């Protein structure tokens, strides 16, 4: 090989060829997996060939090869192959404030020794708090680490002294509120102890359930007979409220029980929002508890090829709603093909918009997917919590709500939902304060299940499993949402379960701050121009971006398929609203 040649001098030492993992598929029909593999053997190392698991579609080879080889393959096949990077997916949960919220403010080089700090995190009872993320932000940079079994972690900050530490964040895994301190008192040669307050569980629905008016719908609305796929990091069925979940698959490794464990703790809170069984001693519960949850576990190093495998599982198992909690910056034609197939079979895909504070991630930005961003509510957290730091840097919305700085935004955004200070189930059997747009997507997925189960449209005109069913579902979600801010930041608004299911009530007073946030909008556009495409530009196009396609038909004035027990007589306002939505006004 050329890389083995001896360099003529040290200065001319050759660098090894850069390799990238690609997805490669025939652009047309009639090519078998074996034929594809034989064609690709000379270009790179074929890691595996995607098994469609009974789903019709072209074979997909996962190949690691040098970028130059991918470019040569693209030129030699004359467009007969789709060649695109197998992009890494990132989870759409927010682990804690990042430097974009409280930036590092170094203005000149410092000549200080490194600062070594030991932090110990305890509960109010004096017990060590394990797996808490501790993060320091100083003048020169930031550093973070997790506490051990003793609740301790040692961190080293370069070119800092205790007085230059600007901010401390402590984010526990579960059971406690986090901590946010500005200019914390830190000693270099001592163990610095910080105490976290316990997390009380709400007696009823939390702020998110009330904001989306899940408390205004009949008790019969529970999502019965609807299948929801959660495409995420797995679900801890060891949790007492999630023990009923018995459908799942590992998207990469197949039919084992690894899906029932959640090491990262990302999928379990989302599963709880959708499907957690109610408990008598607190108000945390799933909003579609009678739905059938299917867990599609992605590995910690998930890529687009894993998402394709998860979508194939949805196609094979007759899923009604797929909730995707991951995304990547650039689109994928091969993933988009699976998304289109799912929509044709009546699967409504709802995806987290992302937490980078930039443009909406893929696949949420697809016109066949509903993109959901995160919002929070003022007063739902202690003033010294990390959520207070998010609120301090947020954009105001109507009704005391706000758009956190991590929220992705842009014209592709369809809806917003609770995604800050969400108290939810956490692995292995606890509760945590969670933030991120994946939580927002889970709220909307649960409401989608209720609509499909109980809205009259899906017992009649839209009963067939096809793309019209999906677009009607998306129309109901968007047309009954409460506008709360600029569409690029909040989409059509906050979903309203009562209006979507026809339990009419007066709309909340809206006083929308309609400042367009021109600087933020321009920033989001610039972020789209910075999406890396690789040195070879093997794929010259991306799937179209845009808000989700919806039907444009009048809404049903009597959408519930059963009479809500104890329903009061409709007011004149409610009757007029129903007539207007039905196109009769």
C-alpha cells in the first residue's frame, strides 16, 4: 500500500488516508445484496449489509472507505448508487447548560498554574449523590465530570484560580434538584461540599400536563389499541411504572432483551411521559397509558443506518406513531426513503427538533415528520437550579412560557411542547428533572395516540392506513394548538389536548411577544450553511426541508367517538368555535 512507503524526509511523512463510514445503496431496483457487495469489495471494508427484515426496499451496504475512494466510486457508477455518510446521531436531551448559555470570557492568555478542585455532592440527609454531573465554567475554559460512589469528583482547570470560576452546575442523575451557583466559593486544597435538595414528586399533573390540558380530557382517553414506537436509548423496565412494557428490539443487534435497559437514561423519561402506569402516591403518569409501547433501542454510537433498522421494525410491526429522540445535522436520502414508506403505511413520525440552539435537526426537518421544539415555564423550578440558568438566557413566550437557549429553531418547526423541568421516570427506578426536545416530542406522541384512538375521523374518513391519515393527524395537532410565540421558535404553538379531542373550552388569553428575533433567525440560517458535507461531496443533494405536510380540510365539529362522562352543556362560544373549525361559520 502507498501508506507503507518510506518517506523521503520527516517533513514529508504521509498521513494515513482518512476513512468515513458510508451507506451505499442502488439507485434503482433489481440489485441484490450480493451483487452490491461484490461491486463494493474493491473500494473499502464492508462492515455489514442491512437486512430489511421483511420490508421491501433496496439493499444497503455499510462500508468504511477513504473519502477519495467514495468520490471515485461516485464518479465511476454514473449515479447508479446512492452514496452518503452514515452520520452519527445525537440524543435530543439536554444534559446541562453549555458554554453558549454562559460563555467562557477569556480575553488574554493567562499564566497561572492549573487549578485542581475536589467536589463532594451530598443529599440533605448527608448521603453521597452518585453519578451527578459537576461542571465548572471559568475565564479560560470549562471542565466537567461525574461523582463516584462517595459523591466525589476531582477536576482540573487550566490557567484558573478559585476567584476566576464563574459558574458551577451540578446535575444529579435522579432524586434531587440540580444546583446553579454563580461565582461559587471554591477552595483549592480542600474538599468542597455541596448539598442538593430532594426532588418532591407532584401530587397531580406537572406543569407540562396542565399546559397541554391533559387534565381537561375525559378519563376514557388513554390511547387504547394504538402502537407507539420509541426510537431512543432503550427503556428501563426495572422501573415500577414501566414494568408492563414487553415489546422491544435492539435496532443493531436484533432480538435480545438489551432494549429493556437504559444506561444513558435518555429513553426512560420519554417512555414514562407516554406510557407510565399511574401510582396512587404521586401524579407522574403516562398520558397514553393504554397504548402499546414498542421500544426500538439505538446503540450509544448510533448512526443513520441504525435509524433505518428501527424504522424497518416500525413498518413490520404496524406501528401507528413513532417518536424519535435523536437527530443529525445533515439529511439522508436513504433514511428519507424509509420515512416516506412509513408515512405511506399510516405511521405518523414525531421527532425532536434538537438541542444545539441552531437549525432543526434531521429527521425532524423532513416535510414528512412533525418537528417538536422545547419550551419551559417560569416558576416551575428553584431559583438556584440549572433550569433557572436556562430561563435567564431564554426567549419569552406567551403565558409565562419561554423558549430555552438550547432549542433548535427555524421554519421547519411544527410545534413546541414541555421540554424544561419535566419531572419524569428515570432508570433504573427513580425520578429526575429532565430537559430537552426529546421530552417535548414524547408529549406530542402521547397526544397523537389519544387522537388516533378516540377522534371520530380515524374511525371513519381517515381509518385507512395511508399518508392521508398521517397528514390529518398532523393537521389536528397543529390547527388546535395554542400560538405562543414566533413560528420559527414555537411552530404552530403548544398542543391543546382538550381542543384536539373536542372537549371545548375557552382559549387561554394570549399575549404573544411577536418580536421576530431577527438576530436569532439569521443565526439559524447561517448554521444551515455550516453543515459539513465531507471532502468528497459524494452526495450532492439532501432531502427537502420544511414543516410537516398536513391536510387542508375542515376539522370535525364532534371529534370524540364517545360521549364524555359528566360533560357540561356547550356554551355559545364553544358551539361557534366548533362551527368555525368545521367550516360552517
